[in-house]
C-alpha cells in the first residue's frame, strides 16, 4: 500500500478545534501495464478533535462515475461524472464534511477510528458548498 499525505491543518467549529489532513492511498500492481499499476485509488480526509485519540477517516474510492486523483487529477479533487467537484484541501469543504458527519452521528469524542464512505456525504456537502 502506497500512502502520501500532508501535515495536519486546523479547523475551528464552534468551540472545538479539529486537526485534518488529506492523503492519497493505493495498491501497486507491478505486473500490470504501466498505465494501470495504481489499483484501488482513494483520497482520505482524516479528521480528529484536538486532544482526542479517535479520528474519522472519510474515504473517497474511485468507482464508475466517481473520480479521485489517479495521476491525472490534482490532489484532493473528488468528483462525479456529472461534473460536480469537491476540493478536500479547502477548509470550507472540510468544515462541511465535518458538519455532515456529525449530523449523521459521528461522535468526535469517540476514542476509536471511524471510517465512512465519503460518497455517502458527497451530495449533501456539494449542495452546502454550492449554496455558500
């Protein structure tokens, strides 16, 4: 598994501070032709409340009609074949994803790592971002 990421950034939501980072992960298949060696590409937004041990991983996996960076798209870009895009490096997008995850039951104080499908949050966040 190949992973690349960045140093965590801060996001303040109400009275709470969250740390977040974006990373890309995939498996390498050295036996495959050069253009298809990167398998199971995904963008992962990792979020945790400052001082908490648990974290949230919002995972966007490449699939039919669902696009993630794979050598052609820039880091953090996730979108649909309908040309709707989110940039996971934008603080407003991160804030909207945190709000959507909390609205769906994520508890920032949970000491475990919770992983959720980012595409389940995508439409709600894209609507919030389009209306802001």
